């Protein structure tokens, strides 16, 4: 696996884990993960993991910033990957 592939695997696992951790914190009335951190994980390449975490943990699904924003980030990253592949 290339360095880029390893990076994407790690950042997506982190994005997924952050959503799970934030959901756990919400249920247990603990300090929460800032929304900026959740979005940053997606923007840094972890959009697949963040989106999967949102769906699996049913967390932040009613917030347009996440229910619309994460799929937009994911689509933009997929488009960028396709463009880079063919350049």
C-alpha cells in the first residue's frame, strides 16, 4: 500500500472513530467533540469514514451541516481524485 493509501485508511478510520466517540459523549453527557473537528476530519480526506460514522452511529444526521455537507465534501473529493487520476 502506498503512503497516500495508508494516509487515507488512517484518516478515514479517525473520522469514523471521532463520530463514534462524539456519539458516546452525547449519550453519556460528557464533553463533546467540536463540530469543527468533525468537519476537519472529513476535509482532510476522511469524508468516507466521517459519512459512514454519521450513518452507523446515527449521529448528526439532522444537522444540514453534516447531512448535506459531508456528502458534498465526499463528492468533491471523489471528483478531485478522478481529475488527478486522468491528468
